[in-house]
């Protein structure tokens, strides 16, 4: 049964969910199930930047959740380039997470549309498999300030483009996983 995990989502899986929904755990468990069944290299591509103590603690907890099978690549801005550099046929890349990447781009005033194009191009060129995690931020109230609305809109447009291009999409809510696109989950 574990052998079918990788094939169960194709080459690319987008895992979407709210904060503390279980999406990162689902993505990591999926990658590790592949590594249990096949000799693959696991690469965690982190987009977070530790701007404060709380984020430093969150990053440390995420690192502690991964065992020594994982290599970590930090890519707060140069995500497409990091994916292409870490890619190989026998590799599973796990990107966590796109909303932090969008935040980083906004804060550095980087053109998000061009970087989105570069990210989609990189995903399309990968030889290995990829699991991409992101926070669904469009289900709540309309933000009360322009920057937050710009962030929500940029994340929403990015999510639409990623979902259209990947083989499978899973939504995670309250730790429950629903396949929205792709073959049924094993």
C-alpha cells in the first residue's frame, strides 16, 4: 500500500489548508511514506524568515519534527531557483509554505506575478516529485488594510495557478484530508 503513495498524486501535490489545520503534517507524512517505499532523497524547502522570537520557535519546532532523512534548503525569496538546484529524479521536494513566500516577496517589493511565472516554470521542469504547502487565506473576512488585501489577493491568484498546474490538490481542515483534484488517495 505504501508503494502507491507517490503514484497516488502523480509528480506534484498542492496541500492547502488553514492555520494549524494539519497541512504540513499531511505533506511531510506523504513525503516520508514515499521514502519508506522507495529510495528517494527528502528535501524540505523552507520559505520562512525568523523576524521575531515566535517565528524562530516555529521554525525550530518544524525542524525538530523532521528526522535525519531530511535535507533543508532555505529559500525565502529565490524559491524557483532553489527547487531547480535541489531537483533530481530520485528526490521529493516539500515546499513549506507559499504564503510565507508571498509575504517575503511583498515585503521586499518583488513583482509577484513574475515570480509566480518563474515558480510555475520551475515546477513544470522538475524531474522529481514536489509537494507544495500553503495557507488558504481567502475564506475569512475582507482585511481592513491595503497591504493585507494585497497579500490575500496575491495568495489567492497564486493558489489558483498552482492548483491548475499540479497533478493533485489536497485540502486539509481540522486534520482531515480531502482530495480536490487528482487520483483518489490510497
